[in-house]
């Protein structure tokens, strides 16, 4: 039986990679969706491929004006939000702390944490009592991967934010949780490896399950936290990394 029938979900960065997998899984589970993406081309392709139950908005999830437009779009739907997934994120090429510029810092942290924070701030008043918030962090939040200091730290901030949201929204029965993926077969991971098969195999060798994860496996974890199956889970982090950060 579908787990999100008749519910409204909002997903930032919901047209590619992990975000696209979340959108497709929620759609299969009966939800209606409002998703954001970065380009008109991605928006048009998503509308064409997924149909009328998915409303796509082109926006920069780090821009407050665009977040206000998202809020207006949700308000215009006349519905409350049952599930909000903050997925939009980005990194830059490996850059040492010494070489990090303020512009590059803001480019990463402005979306990964500032954008996530203010997206939640704007969506929270429209959440249904008993609604669910799922923030997408990363196992990078817990490691010191060289060259990715701002990405790592911003994802750690996302993890912390879920704890505070759990405290502040508990009076309305709203649950906030985090999914932290490990290496996952997306365009972003391919960029991270430099499109090198050898590098991908080296990363896979570090995973106890011996392979890179799939976006649909992360989406399944997000669905768990977005559904009643996780009704007594709040403020938690669900790691989806094949055991890479756990053993």
C-alpha cells in the first residue's frame, strides 16, 4: 500500500541525483510534489517525464528571494506540507583551507547550510501538524576529508540543525531527521572521482559492502523517515553508506 497517498511533499534539488530518486519514490508512494531545480532544462525534462503531480520551480535554493517564491508557490497550492526534504547542496573542487576564498566559502556554505536553514524557516509555518522534515547531510559531516573543509563543516551544521528543529517543532508533533549518504552513484560523485574508474573502485574498496551506493537506496531511507514507519524517530541520523563510516 502506498505510504504517502494524498500528501504534499516539497523537495529542494529534486530533479537530479539523489533528489530525483527521492522525487520518483515519493511519486510512486502516492505523494504530490513541489520540487526545485537549478536550470530550466532540468525543470522541463522533469515535467515531461514525471507528469502533472510534480510541480517544478527553477530556483537557487541559496537565494532568499527564490525561497520566498517557493513559499508563495506552496501557499498558492492551498495545501499544507506533509513532508519537506532539504536536499539541495553543492561543493567546489578540492581546495585546502589555506587556499579557500570567501567567495568559494559562501558558494558552498550559502546553499548547504544557510539555504537549508532559511528554507526550513519559511516552510515550517506551512507544515501540517505531525509533518516530517528530512535534511540531507553526508558522512562527510563526520570526517576530515582533505580539501573539502567547507562542505564537511556545512553538512555537520545540517546534522545539528535537525536536533534543534526537533526541539522547537515538537509541540506540533513535527519530526525532523537526517539522512547521511556515503558514496552514491550520481553526477556529483563522478565529478568527485574525476570520472575515474580507478578512483571509483578505490572508494568502493573502502566500503564494507564492496560497492558504491545507488540513489534509490538513499531515497528508500528518506521515505522511511518521511512515513509513519518511523513514527517514533525524531532528531536522528540515518547513515546510508554501506558501513563505510561505521566500521
